């Protein structure tokens, strides 16, 4: 039986649990938003890596393709970071690998398996940390295993680690407050302190607000997966 590891959206973090779980794989597929060449180097120590460039992979990743076709054994893969960029009418493909949403997705359509392994990098709010392992049998059948990585103690619970309230109404209130502070030109560090949230969260809200003119608080929450 041949094992293939499928990961995405590591965002600069290769968790020890993930590295351990990928041992024994004959190949690793990365769906983008790697954020660091070091991640690819570490994964290559485990097995050959095939990766595509994500929207957060900047200058260092210019040599990575935006989409990729790979044949592993009898399986033909098509890889792209964003599901929206999957071309219509794909032919001669068995499995499509993508990422971007940080949400695990697995479905079969017109004889093709579409697989988003989710994110196994830094935890994003209350979303699970996941990746996938494919196992191929001699008869060509493919078994897909979703692997959930337990949250670290500091990641468990919304308020710990990121200062995120459990109540969705409170989260919307925070987003609105951050939007107002951004309009006032207040620095990100001060915005985080004023609203009792982690700097990374404040920075993400500010970035979404600035890069999507006219976006509402609900729109930002949607883009954040909340």
C-alpha cells in the first residue's frame, strides 16, 4: 500500500505531530500558503514534496508553480491553492488538491476526488487543525484518512492565546472596533491592546479591512471563516 501525505496552509509552522504522522509516506503534496522555504526543506526530509504557491507565498516562492499536475503511481493529481482557480472540464485527473479556506473538504464529482486537507499550521480561531493521508491499494482504490491534530493547551478555548471571545456577537463588536481604530490610523499594536486581542488577529482584521474597500464587519468575519 502506497501512502501520500496531503497538507496545506502551514503558514510557517510544521507541527511535530504532523511531521511524525507523515513518516512512511512515499510523497507529500502541499496545497500552498507555505510561507517559508524551511517548511519545504523539513518536509523533503520525510518524503519528496510537490507544492504549489499560495496567495501568501511571496518573493521566496517565485519558483513554485501556481498549479501543478503530478502522477504518483497510477494516480493523476491536479494541484492549485484556491478552489476558485480549478479549471472547468478537467480531463485525465483522478484527484484535485487545493487549500486556502483552512477548512477540510472531501467530495467526489464526475469521477474526480476533490480534497482540501484543511490547515495544519497555526490554529485559526475555533477551526480544527487537519491534514490528510491517502492510501492506495493494489486494485487502484484510494482510501482517504482525515487526520485531526489535537490543539495545544494554549490553543484550546477561544480566549486563550488569541483573545477571541466565544460569543460571535462579541467578535463582530471587536471587528467593528478594529475597523474604527484603523480609520483613525492607530498602530496595530495599540489596536490589539485597546481591544484585548492578539496582535496577529488585529493585524489580520486590519489587513482584510484595508485590502477590501467597503467590506462590512460580517464580510470580514466571513473571510476569516467565522
